[in-house]
């Protein structure tokens, strides 16, 4: 017997976890706007465009270690902003 629920509800998805995940995504997107343009560019390149730290460093003409340190500082900044 088919009642339509089979289409609407995925039994593998927990609605509470999905809602929490969506809230976190919205919060991160909002906080992303508070980063400088350079910070946004680094995060976008590494996490959205799939570049490695080494590839991004080559684009900027800096050492990969510099990109890694910047990334860590930016992630720490986002972490602090999320706590507030």
C-alpha cells in the first residue's frame, strides 16, 4: 500500500540533526561575510574550490606555510565568532 510518505520522508535522515546542520550552515555563511576579502578568498579557494594550500600559495607567490598559518587564524576567528 502506497500512502505518499515513502516519497517525503527519508528514514536515514534525522530531522533534528538536519535542522541543526542547516542552522550551522546559515550561521557560517553569515559569519563568512564578516571576514575580510582576503580571508574569504582563502577559505573559498581551499574549501569550496578544492585547491590545496600549496596550490593557493603558488597563486599568491607565498610559501605554503604562510597560507597554512593564515588558514588556521581564519578558522580560529570563525570559531570565536560562532561562540559569540
